[in-house]
C-alpha cells in the first residue's frame, strides 16, 4: 500500500515532472548539436559545436543523476536528500551554456519551498544572463556600436543586482518583516530598470508592492494563487522566459547591435558559413543573419502584438455591447461580423494589401480586421454568461446605468478568457506576418523581418540550409512560446479549478 502511494506521489510530483521534461529537452538538444558538429561536405568535425555538444552531454548526464536521486528520495523518505541538492547546485552553472531547462529546474529544486517571488527572481536573473550572452557575440565583430560598452556595463550591473535580489528573497521568503522600507526601494528600482524589456522585473515589482503596500488580503491571495498555478506549468514559464528574452533583446539591441550589419550589403562576405563573427552565417548580400534575426524580432513582436491588441479591443467592445443589450443591436452587430467571419483571414489580408500596397501599416490593418469577429464572439459569449448574475442585478437595483454596469462590472468579470485567447492567437499573428512577408505581401522587402529572411534562405536550401533553418527556428520557438503560455494561462484562469 505504501509503495503504491509513493508511486502515486511520484507521478503527481511537480519537481519530478519538470525534471523529466528538462531531461528530455536537454537530451534532444545534445543529439541535435552532435549531428550539427559534423560537416558532411568537408568530412570534418566543427570544433566549437563539438565542444558545446560535450558540455550539453555533461549537463544531461547530471540531470539524469538528479532524476535518479529525486526518484529515490520521493519513493523512500519523501524529502530531498543532501546529495540531490548538491547535484542541483552543480547544475546551476548550466545556464552559462544556454541550457535554460536544466538551470531553471535546478533553481527551483535548491529551495525546498520556492515562493512565487523567488521564482520571478531566478527567471529574472536567467533572462539578463542570456541577453548578455547573446549580446556578447558582437565582440567578435570587426567593430561594435558606440554605446556598446555603456550598454553592456548597465546589463552587467543589473545582473549583479539580480543575484542580490535572489539572495534577499530566498532568505526572507514570503514574510518581509521589518524590512518593508528596503523593499519599497527595491520595487522602485525594479520598475525603473524594467525598461530593458525584462517582464519578470515588472511582475516581481508588482508582487512585492502588493505585500509592501498592505493591499487587501484577498487581492494578494488571488495574485499568488494565479501565479502558483501558472508556475506549476514548466512549459508555460519556459514560454514566458523565451518571450521575455526576445523582447529584451529587441529593446537592448538599440544600444548593443550595429544596424548596418543587418541592412548594409557586404559583397566581400557573401554566403559565409556560421562562425564566431557571423554566428548564423551571411546571406546572398553579405548581411549578418544573426543581426537580421535580432532586428527582425522587433517587427514580429510589434506586428504580432498590435494585430492582437487592436482586434481584441474593437472586437471585445462590439461583443460586449452585442451580448449585453441583445435584441436589435445584437442582430445588427453579429450579422455584420458573420459576413466578415465568413472570409478567411489570410485571403482578406491579401486582398487588402493587394489593394492598398505592401507595407507594415497595411499589414497590421489587414490582419487586425480579419481577427475582430473571433474576439467579438468570445466576449459576447462571456457577457451572456455574466449579465444575469446576482452582482449585475444588484447594480441595476442600485440604479446604475447600463453603460456603467457594462464597463464597471460585466466586462472586467468576462475579460479573463480574452487574455487566454490573445496569448493563443498571437502565435498565429506571428505566423501570418511571416507568411505574408514570405509571399512578398507583408513588410517591405528591405526590412529584416523573419519572413523576409526566410524567403531569401529558401533559395539556398541545398547549398546553405542555415539561411532558412535559423529564421525558421526563431518563428517556431516564438509561436510555441506563446502557445505554451496560453495553455498555462487557460489552466491558471479556469474558474472551475478555484
């Protein structure tokens, strides 16, 4: 009976599930690197990639040892033993080689009962460290930007403060005690430094502010409950981590990357293989693909976010009005949206771009119009569920107008599914943006957008496949990250689980 109970606890253990997932991904990355380390055309080994393969193989081996020890600990004592914690500490430096899966698992394991603030802190640290590591490849370029030294110095300073924040929060836990003044300054510092694009700074700042400002306990409990459910999803947090890294790189690259490497032609370095100078090689015009992908992240994020926010606001407003007032207003709005919904979004976007021209603004408008009916239907369904609930009837009895009830009570309580839909559909917006650019109907051809980069790479699949592999991987990873985050939000915001 005890063995069956222990096996059940093992299968339900979040650390074990997260560790198994990290082990699988680390092993997969090791195999991919091993296959990439051998140059088939020249019949030789790529030394740099082979060395990275060895490092990833060692991290995978350590992760396997941790999982064996963790399994034994759960099945026998139910508590982590010293040897398991020691292996977790050894696994922490794997973040230096970019293995975020094993590093994030090690951070969560070394603290027996990690709080949400501690989780935010170590994801904050990993984001800044990876941004610095990616940015450091510019040191191998012929020259760096004028503001590179200052920018990288600021990032290194923030990285040091991240370590201090982790230590403070790990020691203090959930109880701030008599140090609330110190944490008020910490909240202010985190908000000011969030300009680097690190979303975990804002999340941690707000979480600390809820405790420092003595907010209503129900608000604090709801916030912690939401993040406790979301942080249990390892894939959702990894997705949020990758999105944050892309956002932070898009912002910090203004001071650390040289735009001419991504846009200016260099006919003396056309179609060069990946190297330290050009980590992703160069295209047929000698432009650095690594720099183009970093700059292209801005376009993909901006277009993806705007083509999600615009229809969410417009469609949400139309759906709320339609669902609350019903009758004639409902019929007029929904029938018009049904006509728009009957037209496939991509075809509608192609028609609009073909009529008004191919540029970024027209692309945003074209993709936004086609997504309005979907958000309107979602909001309308949510409003129909809440419009007859007790608090709405109470507001009517108190004499509030319909518009006040709609915007003050109905929409806020029906908005959670819209957030989930937005995170799930933003990945589709990124794919649509890249697809239209690949077809020549998106952003202007000279702009380094991921679809444009992939279009150039598709012409060299047989000779220089890396030109298509790297932008393709960037699109896949960003879309998967938004989908993973959307799945996690859907579970965390599910009212049936509260």
